[in-house]
């Protein structure tokens, strides 16, 4: 770092907007959301998603409630082109969802892009070019007049191509890339040039998208820029004003919130803040911030854990354990005083009253999560904590979320006994919780697995089980023992995570299988475990374990909701 950064870095000048209105406004309704997970998010991955993973994430975005989804850059990638064609040719786009595709301002790329979305009932074509001084001078060698000519020509060319395909309802989205670093007068001229070339008006929709392609100022400056554009764009009633914040300064969410207060109608972003460099604005955080202020975001995050696991699977990027709302630890209190305050808050909370639990800005149940208080699992946990003791003495390495879950079990035990728990007692509790069948028939349809047999092809399994006191044989199919066992049990189980580890050494070595799963009708997810010299046996035991634990948590398990064979 240099001693005088002002000699190298120029601060962004404030906007002359003396009568700005946005500081006095509140967010009272959800914007139009555009997910760019499949384009901006995808191009930021070490290994971009293949067609299968893109399709899985597309369906999840639809389920969450996105009505506009940017599905790719078809002129830049054959994978993207084929993916867009599959969506259209196989009729996979719901009637209330509009896809968007992106293209640079080049005739060959525009033509290829239009070809990719040919036949779609509705399509947004996202056309962009850089407008900031450094890009004009260094990258393109263009003056302002030449930039405007480029915009007019290429928007006109796009209009010509799309007018020839009236069976599709076309919308232009124009982005002055690097808007936040562009002179406002130049940005306005670029946008009005696009509006005129597209002939925007009744029946000719246009989206003007203003990105912080690189976030380079405080959020209030961006808000001023948006309010200034909101005042000057014409015809404003026929323009959807959109923003596309990035997170280079770590203020993407704040910039988006202030932009909505400043007049933005629409927000583009990614789940959990994925995207180029420091990421796009995090739509999950942005949406749930609104929710905690009493405004429904019109997106469904009632099973936030499932959303996180699917996003992780598709992008190969982990969700940080401290990520707002979705992180594994955000509803976990390590501090004893915090635990006490939260416990008292839950005791005092009227289910029909306003939410008022200390340290919890949102009810975890609204997100399909449970509150797991944690005791002695950090640096102040005496002999190293619960996780450390189990690993050191028994070779059990629990995933982080399982540590949180089991710590709550330990806490309940120590609270009841009012005493510390020895290492042997801790191991016994772990076995009783995860490795042993229910001792008492307190769980409806409690399962005990006596043995199993795998088919020669490894795709089927036969289970010898006792279910609710009745011994029977179950059969299932799947692409491995886990899937086959789930199929055999016939329960609405969703396995979110599986891992196997070796415990012990030499002749005492065993395989331990750990699964995390969720069940329809049960809030959140939970863990099961199995241990055996045979990994297949351990895996089967783990599924039976998690099934029993989930059924024990199910408030009303009706016979028709359980498909366990009789």
C-alpha cells in the first residue's frame, strides 16, 4: 500500500442532486427479480455448469418464484446455445416465466442470439456495450459520438431481426456497461439512443438496465445516479428501470436497496451472491431483508437449506456458514448470555404477535430451519469440545451441521443432569442418537433393519426390516445402495449430503456413513449415521437412522403420507 492513495486513486465525485428524494422513501413492494445465476453466475465459476446442472438450477429458480431468468450467452458458448434450444424445443419454460439471453453489440453475435431463442413465446434480448471513459479510450478507441452510432446501429439491427419473427414477444434490455463509472449525460444519451432505435412505447417494451459493472463508489452515490436517471429517462412510463449491482466494495445489497428507493423497478442478481469477481448482488439476502421489514419478496425461501444445497451442488461453491439467513451457523448461539436471552425470548414469544426474540432478526421456522443452541464447541469448550472429544477418542468426524445438531442433544442432556458429560457418556449418547434403533416404539412406523442383500448389478436392494413391530421384506431400486434403500423404504426422503469415513485402526477399523436428509412435512434437515465393517451396511443403517429421526420429528404422520411397505 502506498502512503498517499489519493495520488493513485480518484474518488468518485458526488452527484449534484440537491433535492434527492430517496433518503425519505421506504421499500414497500418487491421489485421485478431477474436471476442471472445461469449467465453471470455461471461465467464466474472455475468450471462452468454443464447442461444437466444448469437445468437443475433453472428448475429450482422457477420453483423459488423467479419470473425472469437470464439463461445464458448463447452466441459465446455452444453449451449455452444448446441449453436455450432445449428449454424452448422441449417446452420447459412455464407460461409465467420469461427467459433472457445476452449478446455483445456485434451483428454476427446478435444474429446467433436471435437464432438461439427463435420460437420462444417471450424473450428478452440483453444488448450491452461499455460506455465509461476508460473503456472508450483504452479498450475501444471511440469517442462519444461513435459510441452512440454503435448503439443505434446494433439496436436497429436487432429490431430488424426480431420484427421478422412476430410469433415471439420480444423485449429489448439495453445496458450501458460500466454505467456507475460513466458520466450521467453520456449514460442518458446512450439509453435514449437505444430507446429511440427500438421505437419503445406501447407494445414495444424496453428495459434499461444500469449496472455497477465494477462497484466503485458508496451506495448513496449509486442511489443518486439512479434517481437522476429515473427523472430524465423518457418515455418513463414505457421503460422498466433495472439495476445490476456487483459487490466489489462489499456493498452490493445496500446499493440495491437504495437503488429501489431511488426509483429502480427491477433488480438483477444471483443466489448467495455468486458472480464475477466479488459477485453479483445476493438476491437471497436482499429478499429476506425485505421480508424482515414486513414486505413479501414474492420469492419462496421457506426451505432455505434445500436452496443452499442445490446451489452448492450446481455451482460447486459452498455457502459460507455465516452467510446471512442461509449459513449453517446463523441460528446458532455460542455465547451463554445469548443462549439465555434467546431461550427466554422463545418462551415469551406469542405465536400471533410481532416477532420479538433477542438476537434473531427472523424466525428460523419461516425458512424451514430450527434453532440449535450450541454449548462448548468453540475455543472455550474445556477439553476441546464435543466434536474434538468424539474425534480424538472414537474417530468420529462430524460435518459442521451435524456438530451443531448433536451439540443441542448434548446440551439437553447436561441441562437435565446438571452435570458435565464424560467422554464415555458422550459416546454412549452419540450411539443412542444415531447408531441404535429406537428402544421404545414412540416413533410411528419405527424401523429396525436386520439385514440387507444387494443385487448383482448393484442397482437394487432387499431389506429385512421390522416396522412398527411387524417384520417384513422391502425391495428398492436406485443408482447405489443409498438411493435403493430410500426407494425401498418408500418415504418422502431427500438426501442432501452423504459422506463416509474410517473410524479406528487395524482390526478395529470400521466404516462410518453419515447422511443428512430432509422429509416432506418436517422442518429443516437432520442427520443419521451407520457403522459397520462393510460400507454398504453402514450406508443402509445411516438411511434407516435418519428416517427414524425424521419420523420422530414429524408432528402428524398419517398412514397415507408413509409409503413403507406392509
